[in-house]
C-alpha cells in the first residue's frame, strides 16, 4: 500500500528507478506484474476506492443512469462494469455494491489473487447500497487488456456499459495511448447506455519528468478518445498538439461531462478531473 508519509518526489523517484531501462510496452507489463509479485512497493494502492467514484455513483445518475439496461427481450439486466488495472479491486467491490456486475482485470496472477483476497477479507465493507436493487456479481480475471482471451471469462464478446479508468492510462508508455483509446472504444457499449469514466491523473505533472505515472492533462484524453487508434503529434516538451477537426474518426468517443471533483485522493486534490465519454 502507498505510504502517505513519503514525499511524492521520493515515491516518484523510486518508481522511476524501478522502471529505468525498460522502454517497451512488453517490458512495462512485465515490470508491473513483478511489482505485484514482490509486493513490498505498491505506491498506487490507496487502500480504498477513490471518493470521486463514490460521489459519481451516488449523485450523478443524471449522467450515468441506473445500474440496469434493457436486455433486448422486453426485460432488463444489470449493466456490466469493467475496471482495467483494478489492483486489489476496491473499485470493483464498490461498483458491485451499487448493483453493477463488475469485472476487475489485472495483467498478472498475483495481482488477481490479491484482489480475490481483498474481496474475501473486506467485502463486508461494501454493503449493498439499495436493497431493492441488490448487489451485482464480482469477477476478477487475469489477462492483457489489449487482447480478447480474458473476455471469455466474463461473457465472451459482449461489451461493457460502464468502464472506469483511474491510473491505468498513466501507467502506460505514451506510445501506447492510441491503442488504449481504440481498445476502450471497442469494449464500450453503444450510446447512450455505454459510458467511460476517466478520473484524470496526474494532470499538472510536466511531461518532461517522464513516468510512470505519465503526465495526463485533459487534452490527452480529449485528443486520443476523439481519434481512437490514430497517432497524434506531440511537441518537443511532450505536450499533445491540438488537432483541428478534419474528419470523424471511426469509433470516436465524445466527452459529455468534465469537472473537477470535490473529493478525490489527497494526491490529486485540486488537480484531478473527471471526464465522462460516450460513443458518437
């Protein structure tokens, strides 16, 4: 778990040293898995869901709707929620308590095992929020976000009505951002039911300082999710270059809401943003 007493500069230096010399996406995946295997340095683990997500699920039904969707046969079913890079699964447990069938995805078996242990030990800390709605199903699966093999464990080729990204994109090399946006577009259910929620972090970190976590100002999300799969230009300092609209990209998502949350983890207080996305 993250040490709240350790200065952020120290933590970031330790993360930088851990990933030093690893330059490919495959290298990064292996290092993240090894970090969980070792288990003695987990700086991204805050021990609880982000309060911003709690507030969205509680107060923003005008944007996210309910936890149910029509099943196409005159009835309804629970919405499917995905948390890629779920860690110990706090957000997955929270989503299930609000009635979503929630899936947490992790790259390595150790991380998935830790999430299941968290559910067993502390699942009682996430009581059902509405007895009339009940709790959703919880699944923790191991797999590569960019591949399809893991989807067989959670219903095959069906898409998700709710996807949540917090610190997932920031853990990736900037070169992976086009693929991340494309994969989000592929996994997200059609509008209006499907929503992607990005808790944008870190938004004010200078890109020149590297990562992880890599700098993610709102313009990065806006650029890549508007043009999934496309390589976008960055300037010499690492800032994304604003792209003048020239065409409608296949699979493009539109940002339907954007605000700074009143509550979030202390590390992002005053700098985190929430963005909500749907298919055009």
